[in-house]
C-alpha cells in the first residue's frame, strides 16, 4: 500500500529502487517532466488573461492549425528535457521529425527516448475546458554514444518504461506509471508542489459511461454503430451515460475514476481514426493496463502493435476491461 501525503519528488526517490533499470536517471527524467508540467500549467492557467490564445498561424505536421499554447508547451517540454543529460531523443506531435540530443559521440551516455503530445485537447483552450499533456518513455535500442535513429522511436508500446499525463483541470494532476501501478498527484498551486492524492488508481471492471464523438456516427463501421446502440438500449444497467469532452486526457481520467469506455474508431473519412499511436494511444494504453483496464484497436492489444512511422494513427478503444471486451465483440461480429 502506497503511503499518502508525500510529494511527487519524495515518491520518485523512494520508488527508484523498483524501476526495471534501477538508476537515478529515470528519476531525474521524471523530475524534469514535473518541472515542465508546472511551467506549462502556469501558462495554461493564464490563457484567458494574456494574448496567447488563438491560432499561432502555423499548421503542424498533422495538418491542424496550431494553437499558441501547443507551440509553447512543445517548446517548454523540449527545453526542459534537453537540458538534462538523460534524454537522447524526443519526438513530438508538433514536430515533423524526431530531435536528437547529444547523442552523437561517446562521451554522451543519454539513454532515454521521450515521445510527447505537449498539449492534448488544444481545441478546448479557447473555451476554458480541461486540456492535458501526454508522455511516453523508452530506453533507446541503438547503442549509447551513437546517433539515435527512427528505430529508437518505433518501439512497441509494451517496451515503455514509463508513461503518464498531466491534466490541467479544476486542479492540475500528474498521473504516471513506471510499470508498477498508476499513481496520481495533485498540484498544490500555493506551494507549487505535487502531492500523492490518488494512490494505485484503477479502472472499475465495468462502468456506465461511453465517450465517443457521436457526430461521426454515420461514418463509423457497423460494429461500432451496433455497440453504440447497445450502450443506449434500455436493458440491465443500460442505457449508459454519454460523456465526451474532446480531450483524450480528460475523458480517460474521468473514465478511470468512474468506469467507462473511450472510443475513437476508424471511419469512412479517416481510415485509421485520429489518435496517434506513439503520442496518445501507447502511453494511455500502458496506463490503462497498469490500472486494470484495457486498450485495443478494436481487435488487437495496442501495446503489441509495431509502429511503422512517427505520426501513425490508430483506432482506439480504451477503458474498463469488460466494456472494451464488449465493444470488441460487436466489432468481431462484422469481420
Ligand atoms: P490534440 O489536441 O493533441 O491534437 O488531440 C486531440 C484529440 C484528442 O485529445 C481528442 O479526444 C480528439 O482529438 C478529439 O477529436 P474530435 O474533435 O474529432 O472528436
Ligand atoms: Mn493536435
Ligand atoms: Mn492529443
Ligand atoms: Mn496535442
């Protein structure tokens, strides 16, 4: 049982010994993310006050208009992570190519690869709705002291050593796993300190919330349509409640606490859905499994997929185990 009332900094140090590769490096990396989270939190909180909301004018590699805070959050995380002698490569939703950090010569022993969605749910900023940051951490597979390559970034999700998110909501939380359960920390804004508030987070086995952008219903595969109708049917504990924020982090967080399923299926207009395997689905799938939940592409386990490109998209079904299994059953009926 994890002891409450401790800070994130204390928790990281205390649990260092249980990391798969028990060195102080991952701890320092997590501390770097903690710091960047506080900086970005500060910026997100003043979004309504200063002139940083609205489009930045650029279009990012995903073909989306980039918001100013996307750019800012991207910069802050990259800056913070690059300064520490731990990370050798970063890939971001907002960057076309991966970034190599001090990985060119033998004297640099940096081992960790970080993939980030610096600001998730960015369309919600202008309307004062919760947004987040998602991160995913691997050890490099190529030798230290040599330049990182694409291969270091295209590892299957099951090889993640840590993953987590920050949610900038009614309170700011940092939730993460190093493969030993999921721990949630809440920021005390007066002190600038994260405290362990949600030890050992777990998805209820089943729930009564389904989260999907139903505006896309006509474009969904028949199995998904049938599952949505099942959710709405008056029978047993149904109809379920529909809740969709449009920030994956926020929808996931609520479903983990209350029990529910999040879906971003493929459709006739987006053949692989919308969510990105490396920056969104893999880290959330790792958290989900560590929290007794489940994550799949409708058929296969997300964490077993072998990525083929940095910005690859994948259909995503994630949440309470029994609900994801039920959705898979409906989809299997139409194969
Ligand atoms: P991002 O803001 O990082 O581009 O991600 C947005 C994602 C995800 O957070 C959310 O669940 C989904 O896009 C919403 O998409 P729709 O507006 O198509 O429902
Ligand atoms: Mn985006
Ligand atoms: Mn996102
Ligand atoms: Mn984003």
